[in-house]
């Protein structure tokens, strides 16, 4: 992977056309645009980031998290289909871990669908541990959510290879 071809940026309202395009095919129940808008406009806890191509500016992947008290809660993460499997989601998690460390967060937490093998594989590889199951959490499919946490934020952040734009 040539990480030099990518850069991190804070998500902006002008990114939302591309975010929504990826969102629509990535999740059984996509977030609505107004949910992103409200996070970006008014939620001081929101830490939303994107990865864009240096050459084309194309948005390749994004993450949305909330930093509250000592917890960095990842609420959404997705990679454009053609760029999956190249480490971009891992980089977004590493970047969020670094931001979390800088703001004195103690751990990261997320929910993942029990049948989402690529995501589970990714989180396990990055050191997230299963800490609970929320039965029937996803009302669209009735799937359980696995609750996973990572408290080794510096280990995760040390995997950062993409630079800020
Ligand atoms: C989950 C997702 C964000 C991962 O993005 P990505 O940029 O491809 O992630 P990475 O390249 O960093 O890592 C993907 C890992 O999943 C693995 N993977 C891919 N398809 C897989 C599959 N069918 N089964 C198991 N593992 C799989 C890859 O091998 C890779 O692991 P590795 O680095 O150990 O080889 C992406 O698949 C996606 O956007 N999915 C739709 C949205 C989603 O489910 N988000 C997560 C919500 S909790």
C-alpha cells in the first residue's frame, strides 16, 4: 500500500455528497444526511474524519466518532468499495486513536454486527476485544451487536502511516 497517495482531513459539509454515496451501499440502514449535518454543525463531541486521494481529491473512506468524558465511541466507518482491503479503515481507526490520546480519552468502543466478518476481522486484528453482546440491537435485521473495546490507544495510534492534509 502506498500510503503517500492518501491524506486525512476533518469531514466537512462539502464531503457529504461522497459520504452519502458510500454510506448508501455500505450499510443495511444508512445514516441520513441530516444526521451527518447535525454532527458536523452542532455536536462538539463529534470527531469525523475522511481520507482523500492526493491526486484526485476523491473521498475514499470515512469515520465518525464521539469523544465523551474518557470514551471515544466509533459510530460509523466505511471505505469506498473499490478501495477496500488496502488498510484504509485501519488507518482511520489509528488516526482516531491518536486524536483520542491527544484529548485524554482512555479507550475506544464500537458496536459491530455479529455477521459483519470483514469488520470483526479488522477490529480483532487491531486489538479490539469483545466485551459484551447487545441482543437484537439492529432492528432492521434483528442481528445482535458485539460490543468491542480497545484500551491500547498508543499501540493502535503507532500504526498510523497516512499523513494529515
Ligand atoms: C469494514 C470496512 C470499513 C473495512 O474497510 P477496509 O478499508 O477494507 O479495511 P482494511 O483494509 O483496513 O481491513 C479490512 C480487513 O478485513 C478483511 N476482510 C475483507 N473481507 C473479508 C471477509 N469477507 N471476511 C473476513 N475478513 C475480510 C481484510 O482481509 C482486512 O484484514 P487484514 O488486513 O487482516 O487482511 C469495509 O469493509 C466497509 O466499508 N464495509 C461496509 C461498512 C461497514 O460494515 N462498516 C463497519 C461497521 S461496524
